[in-house]
């Protein structure tokens, strides 16, 4: 078993979702999400933990007041709040979330997020199945 320790924040991580996942799909791994979460003053840090052809797992650290404007995704999404608090806007309706909350979002739902305090979340995206013929 391999324990993965935090490394310096890669430039790709600072700019957005990292292209190089922390987890090698061919090897077991144990991560400490609290240790791996990184924060930037007045910023948002995202780190790809795992990526397959059908899914992606991304760890986010938001500084207080930071936000992602409303957008949509073609994927199913699970969001687990690991620390702190935020407000998700789902189809125009605000939804406060705090440590321990889990949010499910179907594909194409307009959503945005604002950090009401410094917070971290784990985002798991699943590709949608093609419609039956």
C-alpha cells in the first residue's frame, strides 16, 4: 500500500483542475484529505485525485468569499463538504451546506458556489450513459 504525501502545488493545480491525478490507478493508495487540501489566499485550489474514463474525483479548497459563477455540467455529481461552509445555488435557489453535507446534482443543472467561510469539498463526477437507441 502506498501513502501519498502532499507535494508542492503544481502550476496546473493552481490554475485549475490538475491534469496529473495524485492516485495511480494501478496501485493502492491512502490519502489524508485534510492533509492534501490546499488553500490559496483569495483563491480556489483544485487537485485531481483520480481520473478514469467514466469518472473524476477532485479536491477543492476555497478561501472565504471565493466563488464559482453559475455553470452546468454534462455529468452526474456528488459533492461532499469536508470542512467549513458554503452556499450552492441550484437552479437559482440558494442551498447552504456545511461540513458533513453531501449534495447530489443531476447532469445539466445550473449551479454555482460561494464560500461563506473557508471550506473544502470533494467533487466526484460520473459520465452519463448514452440514451437508449
